[in-house]
């Protein structure tokens, strides 16, 4: 029995639970030998990332389950499945599924907000670094190497006559540098 049953929907960005793995349920369900409580495996709507898994398994999730009236329910993450132990399908249907969906959405929002803040900090740091680098270039450009008593214009190249200009153009065509000859 490998059938999956769709239990809820959500958008692709927000982590949620999409279905119960029917094949993982006890074979004796809805019989006289049916266990009262068991583990239900539910498939995530997408693979949770590391930060989400940490929050799913943290004390805040445990506290949320307890506050909602499910103190004995235990959850673990196994790849793309949430294993919900010490529960049953009726308990999930009657409210636990909603509690889990809300907690997963809150975790997604929290992780997304943290990443957005980090991206904004990175963007701000890059903009600040760009301004700093531009200021360094401007400051370096303000340095003039000339002897004391010389004016800054004395360090500029003298005006070239037609023969010198022709020679420079020839060197430029050959890859030479006009400043190194004479």
C-alpha cells in the first residue's frame, strides 16, 4: 500500500505538509486490533533546508505542540518526511495537522526573514565598500609627484610637434609607449 493521500496545499516557497504516506500506517487500522496511537509519516511540500530542520526540531516547536494540547506528540525529520509519533489520523484531522502547518509556515517565514536581512546587510556592505574604493581611487588620483617649488602643471607632458605625434601613432600601432622614448 504505497498510496499517498493529499491533506493540504501551500505555495512552493512556504514549507508545508502535502500528504500522509498511507503505506507507512499500521496495517491494522480500522480493525479491532487498531492501535490508539502510532507514527504517521507526512511528506513535506518541498525539501526542508538545514535551518528549517533545526527549527522544526527545536524547543519552540515542542512548546507550540504542548500549548496546543499535544504534549505527547513527538516529531522528527527524515529526508522529505515529517514523522509524527504518538498520534493518530483522527487527532491530525481534528487539529494537529493545522498546528503543524502553522508552525511550518512560521518557520519558513522566520528563515526567509533571516535570509532577507542577511542579503540586505550584504548589499549594504557591498555599497559601502564600493564607495570606499571610489574614495581611495579619488584620493590616489589627487597625489602629484613633483619636486617642491614646481607647479602641478610642470609635470604634464609638453606639447608635441607633428613629427613626434606621427612617431607616437606609429608606436601605438606597434604597441609601443610614447612616454619611454625620445
